[in-house]
C-alpha cells in the first residue's frame, strides 16, 4: 500500500519535469520583456521555422507601475493582482499569442510571481498595469481580493519583518524579501487564488511555469498549489499532460536552503551551471575547458532530469541574483556565443537561451547603477515593438541573441542530435576541446591563445559537412567553412585563435 502511494506521488511530480516540447524540439528562449504581439509574430516567422521549442514570457499578470526609477523591469515582479494586463499587452493579446505560438509548435511558459505582491512601500492608488486600486500599506488588493489576513506578517519573527538572516530557513520563507509583501501560502484561500490564476493560463494553452522566488516558499505550500493545477489543454497537448514546472532556486552551495528540497516538485534552475561555465570560458581560477570532460553531474550539479540550464538570465546578466562577475552575457559576445554553443551541444539539462535588450550600463565599483532600466520604451513607458532589420537582426535596442546565426544554428544542432550520447571527447589538456553526439553531430572549440590544428574522430559518416558557426547550409551550398569527414569518421580541423568565432560545429543535417 505504502509502495503504491509512493509510486503514485512520484509519478505525478515527475510529470511536471517534462516540458512537453513538440516534435523533436529541445530548447527554450526567454524573450525578456517582449510584447505579446511581437512574440506571436516571432513564433510564426522565426521560432517555429527554426526549431525553437518554447518561449519563457515575462509575468503576464497585473503589476505595479513604478515612477522612481521610471518603469524599471522589476516592476513586473511586484504583482497587484491576477488580471492579465501587463506592460506586454492585454489579455486578448496574450490569448492570441498563446494560440498562434502553439499552432506553430512553440510552447509558452509563464513566469509566475506567486510568493508575494508589491513592495510595502508601493503606496496606494491605481498606479497598476490594469488600473486596479490597491493599498500596499493596508495590504489591500481588492482585485484578487487579498486583505491583510492573507499575508505572513504574524508568521515572520524578525523585528523588521524582512529576511535578515539567510541561514534561517524560516525567515527566508516567512519574511519579506526586499520589502515584498509575503503571501500566506499555507492558507487554503490564498492557495486557491494562486491556483485559479495559473489554471486560467493553463486553460488558455500555456505549457508550464517558471516559478519565481521558489526558495522563498515552503516546498509543501507550492506542492499543494501544483496539485490543484489542471491538466494541459488537450487542443495542443496529450490528454493527462501536467504543466511543466521549473522553479527559481538560487543555490550555489553553502546556504540553508538547497535546490534538492524542490527537485521532486519539478525542475529547478541550476545556477551553478552558468557561474561555472563563465569561469571556465574566462579561464579564471585556473579553470580550463579540458576540465569539462565530465560536465554536468560530475561537476556537482543536480541530476540531469531535474535541471533547467542557462548561460545567463535576466537577473544575473545585470548583476542581480547569483553567479557574479563570471556570468557571460551578450556584452561579451564572442565568449557568449561559445558558452551558449557549449550548452546547446551538451546533453545535460533542459536548455534555455537568453534574449535581452541593451541598456546604458554605468558600472561604479563593480555595481551597475543602471541595473534597473526597463525594456526599450516610449516616453509614456509603453514598451517598444521589436523591429526586424533586413539582415534578420533586431533594432531599437533589442539584442535578440536567439537570432544570432551561431546561436540559432546551435538550437537546430541540439534538435538534430537529440537523444544521442556524449561521445568522441578530445582535449589538449588546455582550452581546446571537442565532442560529438553519437553519429549525429560534432563540435570543436579553441579557447586557447594559439591555433588548433588536429585530426579527430567525429563519429559521423564520411562526407562533406557545412560548419554552422561560420556560415550555414543553403540549398546544396555552404556559406561557411567546409569539413571533410573521411570514411573512417576522421576529419582535420584548423581553428585560429584570432577568428571571430573560434569554434566549428557540424551535424547530420549540415551534410552537403
Ligand atoms: C542565523 O540563523 C541561523 C540558523 O537559525 C543561526 O544559527 C544563526 O545564529 C543566525 N545568525 C544570526 C546572526 O542571528
Ligand atoms: C597543453 C597543450 O597546450 N597541449 C596542446 C594543445 O593543443 C595544441 C594543438 O592543437 C598542441 O600544440 C598543444 O601542445
């Protein structure tokens, strides 16, 4: 009997580790702060055709409007309620986007902010994205409705009501995170309101959720909410499919709360991944690329099936959250392309690509004074559309890393090698490494300060392959380097350390 119950519980939660990606797709992209109308268009014109599996969207629910500083990105992490109008668009636009993306095989994952409402200093009035009245000082949010009884003020035992000591797991869960009003998720009423919000999105067709600030919620409380979730919409997903859950738990080791407390409930963001990969590609602390032969669990990361991996995210690309200076972002484009390619070539974890906007950095003593700046906007604070240039890059400050040829082609590489084992590793005991994925793909990196010139076993069938980093296959031709693989699977690779992109990737579909 006990055994049967365990199997049933285990089965239910394991289901929430599955992203339900469609037809061989493998990677997710975070279109940070994009408008719904632009995401819908991007699904149809770019993400669907290029094999992207899903989009993580910014929080869709009603949020506070902050005037000082002017409309920062983080205002969307301060909910006022669960009406679905936000800086990214209206409920109708959200619904249209979900439908259109699903129809071209691209899933939508919602950034769910359920730990808290706005900050205690958020004032009183209708300065919210749908215009709902609220009072932060009275803890009154009539649009939900939540009242002062729905917050953790009595449960938190610190004098200030804030988290004062991160070594105390009670404080981290029961007290306010940087002043944010902490919801009493142990209450049936609050759990019901959160589940209703998430179920509305599930019924609209989303495939799952990135659960913000998960570390600040008790695992038992979020488990109770996840169990209330509807199965996914059968218009696009198999009957009985559960929402994909990936939880934001920043765990670089050495803290009271570990990622392990959440892995039975869904996947967890593996923050060690980007922090370590950045250290390796920057060659800091004596790290070398050759040390990544056992990348993944061998580096002390969580089990493969539990991990959501990324090179950078919207927090740590601007110095928030975890990872610190080693994180490699679009500001370091050459290293960023290499690190993202490494992630996409490697089988470990569910991969997520970051797609950013530019802002005016102003770094004083290692801290960016402009880390708050919101997306490219008009004077009234409304977010600008994403214009597409003739060369397929984006304009108006949108970086669109996911459209960089090297990254887009590695998303395709990951699809082509899906399910194939990590194979044919080579390294020079320094920063030149190569590995393949079964007999479907092979990648070679030169992050040393001298040329690479070596003949390697690729595991691929003989033939001429087009390198998808320096160019790509177009019709029967190749716009980049060509690699000759002999009938024995061996090929010579030459990569100068001064090349724009000192790495080469070939795969079954890039064969000429
Ligand atoms: C922080 O919390 C931990 C765990 O409860 C405790 O051992 C430690 O003494 C606390 N530190 C301070 C400064 O209160
Ligand atoms: C330790 C070291 O640098 N080993 C080798 C790295 O790779 C090049 C050739 O690709 C060799 O010349 C180095 O000796």
